[in-house]
């Protein structure tokens, strides 16, 4: 067992570490400066106050001294924010502080008399120990719970210890039946969805990046049917597509979707627990797929508004994940579902409503929700309605979605009229929700997980499979089964051909099957692989091939070796002679270079083109506005028909007089799918003409914290946050900052 290296699953984005004067008013800046730097005789302007605060923040010893003077409850608030990575939503902050008993209301005072400073979070924000989001505003706190802003912590403090879940007691006896999926099963589903999308090449998407109905139908036909299980998440095709999109493996560009092979490779080669952590974080961000509802209408496509607002859905998901992170720090016991939901209602304090009358795919019978309409107004009625709607949503997440994602195991006790459901975290769930404190068992990355049978069937054992094995097997074999801990794939000539076309070598295929198989490679399978590879490589290119036309009756066919119903293999000389006799067109060899192509892709024809030239032109260009032009659409259409970018450039080179402009050749490769990457943005440069001075500045200990590296022989890259510091230091060193930058002019004809 080793300590987990995974991040806390609820870690927010990167916290702000600098003050933005534009987000501060003068009074807040002055109050923050007095808190951090004390009273000073000097300017009280916002800029001066901000600079005094920043000076303290740059000194860790002064920061520790100020933090130590805070109240214990205030230090605990800062520690909670640090546990979440330094930035936390108001929803999660309220849950954490309530669970830890921090920042309780003063019950002896009426609500209208309570000052904002009785709220520890707002008090810390006023002193700039926390930075709140600018759109938050709440002058008073009413009702049973507080509203908190989303905040960020610009300081380095010790993180709070994790909370455990002491509310729900374990079930008295283990469930009679249990259902569990391993994370590798979802990896197989995602990989197969990727293969189906890869066959599409590029596909249409809505403005929100979702698949339209036609695309979903095509994708569903390419994938095996899921098992007929009422607890299976609704519309798993849409779920897997949404997860791939949230992981960045599928992206949308305009009205088209495309795969990102580099991101897919990176993801599938991560350790298994890291993959699970990433798709749980991706699930919390899903907008176009909802738990218990499946795919929801995409408002951008004119289908109507989603039944649940994305912000409410994210808040509900964060709440459930927060509860599971606490469960992961306790014993791995079976928990009764309904008891847990009741405890979840209490843990929410003033529970928000996420669902109002939505009919979800799975409707468990919850005793606490029975007869809700007949209950008198009050806490019991409110709880019953919450259980019947929001509690059912939580049940769908736990026993349907999370079981499908491989982090929860589902249990069932009793018959149809007395069924009782329970759940517990799987080993992967314990690792993900308990990180970074959890102890995980290190799994071998390349353990044997296959059995190759003489019938060319391959059994994949999901309890020991990893992402690398799943991705490679999906490239070389076809999936046959969709459920169970052992799934069946089959090696066929077509699947092996496809793997070879995608760049795998015969030796790599054989090495993978041999190293990951538990029983080795059967001799007949090894022979089949060798034979299929030889046949693919044994392509014969024949010259002097003539296609027999529809000849008038009585005309003799061309003499030669028959290569098909209307194909004759003969010598080049005989083919030309016979074509002239029949009045056919004889193409010149080599082709006449009659095209001119400019950087815009416009093709100008100097004289009538040959039959082959015209056929190629129609394949790689489109005719619009009275001229032929090579566009992104025409290149993608050619690529869909098997014409590679190298083939396009070869055709252009064979027919153009002056060759293809380099920028157009680059564009053609980009349009065909190999998109080049460039950087276009703002970079802060420090340019030094003297070589000795340049080396002195580059090696300076004073400047090193603010330099990010060198861009050229005389240019240093300065971090944006260090501009003022670098300017100050250079001035102190006697440099003048009014020199003009020098750049080499762009000379025509110079590459």
C-alpha cells in the first residue's frame, strides 16, 4: 500500500495570487493594508495600499505572523480553502464549515441586527485574507443557512484534515446480491466510442458541441447494444460522448467535431486511478447529459431548454461527491441507501431543490417519501418532497451513474415488494474520493490480461486490464460482448488491416499479444497474423492497364491478360495503338504542367487539361464563382475518399508549372487533419544588445524569479507579474528603459 498521488477530486481551479486593483474599492484596499501592514504614515490611495499588501505577501515569515494572529475559527476557514486547492465554490465552503461547526450564527441576536462581520468568511474577505468573486453580494444572512461567496486563498497555509462520515451506520448484514463494474469496463466503452467516431472522420455537431439526432443514431449503430438493465444509465452513447468531450478527447471546431489523438493517447496511458479521477471531474462538468434523464434537449439546437439548469446540476453533483469524499475516509462498509439519503438531507443544512417534478429513469420506493402530499406543512413534508425528487436523483447517481463509472458497488436485499438498496465504494472509488490521503494498492501497469484462443477470439479480463491494453486491443480486434468482467474480442483480417493502416507494425501486434496474454500466442493465430500481414504488403502495382470501353457491336476487344470483367493488362505500346484505332484519347506521359496555383488555392488552367488532370482537379478542388479553388472543404472531402495530403500535393506537383506555394502545402496538411500548432499572443520581452550585459542579466539572482527563459540570442522572456519588479531592478542597476526594440525585417524570398 502506498500513499495516493492523486489530487483532491474537488480541487478548484488555480487560485489568484495577486491583487487586482480593478476589483477593489478604496475602503477595502485601505482596510486590507492596515490588516496586513499595519498603520503607516503615507499615501492611503488604492494603488499604494495594494502595493503594501503585495509586499507582505512576498515575505512568508510576515504572512505566517499575520495568520497566527487570527482567531482559531478564522485560521480553520483558511485551512479549509487550502484543502480545496486554494479556491472553492460557495456551495462547498458552506457544507464544509457547517460540518466542522465553524462560523455558527449568534442565536441571541435578531437576524436584522447581525453584522456582516459575524460571518467569518466575509470578515476575511474584507481584510483580503480571502478574495471573493466580484459578482457575489449578500448584506445579511436569513433563514436556516448561510450563503457564502466563492473565494480564493492567495496565501500558503496548512490544509485542513479530511472529514469522515459518521452519520450513516453500516447495514446489519451484507446484501443478498451485488453489482459492480470495473473502471476498465468504462475504458472499453470509451475506446469503442472513439473507434466509431474515428470511422466518421469528422461529424456534424450543434452549436453547443453536442451530437445531433442523425449523428447519435449513426454512432449507436456502430456500437454494440448495452445490456437491458433498468439500472443502466439512460442513453449511454450520449454519456460516453459527453465524457470524451469533457476530457478534451473530442473537440468541436465550428459545426464539426473531431478527435484529438494526442490527448487520447495521454489519457489511456495514465494509471488507472488517475483515469478514474479525471472522468469523475469531467462528469461534474457535463451539461448535455443528466443523471437519471439521459441526453437532454440542447437549447442551441432549437430542441427546447434543459429540464435542469447546468449550474444547479453541477451544485448537486458537487454535493454528492463531497459526501463521498467523507465516506472514503471511513471504513469500507455497506451503507443503506435510504438512511444515507436522510443523512444527506440533514448534512445539506438548508437543502436546495434541484429537481421539480422530473421523472427519472429509475424510481426507487423510499419509505420517507410515501404519502408526501397528505403530510401537513412543515419539516416532515419538506423532507418527504426532497426525498421523492432530489433524493431520487441522488439515488440515480449513486446506484446507476457511479456504478457505471466503476466507483460504487450496488447491493440489493429483499423481494420486489420489500427491496432494500445499499452501496459502498469500490477500490477505485476509495482511491479517487479519498485522495490525497488514501492508501492505494499499486497495480502492475503491464500485467497479463488476455487469453488468445485458437479460434482467434481474445478474452479480456477487466480485473487486471489497464488503459494501454484496452486501447491497443481496440485497434487490432473487434469487440463482440458488452457486459461482464470478461469481454470477448475477435481477430479478423479486416481488424488487423485496420491496425496496420493506423501505423502499427506486424511485429508490434504480435509482441503485444504475446506479452499481455496469459497463455501465449497459439501457433495458428501467429500464422494468420503473418499471412494477413504478407497479403497486405504484397500489393502489386501494374502498369499498362487498359479499361475496356463500351465498344460498338462487332468491334474486337483489346488483346491482353484479363484482369477483370472490363479490365485488360497489356503493354503500354499496345494500349496506345489500340486506343488510337478505336478513336480514344491517349494521355500524354508525363503529364503536361498546365496549372498555376496561388496561395489562396485558386487553380488557373493555361490550356485544356488532359482527362486524368481534369479527374484529379475535380477530386481535390471545388468549382465556385467561375474558377477552381482548393479549400478546406474540398481537401476534407478528398480525405474522406482516401486521398491523403501527400497524394494531393503529389498531384499538384505533377500538373503545376512552378510548384505549390509552401503556405498552401501547409494549409492542405492542416485541413486534412494534421493541424499545426502555433502561438499567437502577448509576450513580455527584455531585449539586450550587448552580449556580456545579456549574460549578466540572464544569470542575475535578483532577476531570476521574474524571468521565464530566453526567446532568442538577445531576448529574455519576462513574466507578466514581474514587469514592474524588473523595471524597478533595471532602473536601480542604472539601465535606461527607453530603447527601441530591434527586429529583423521580413525580406521577400527569404524562407
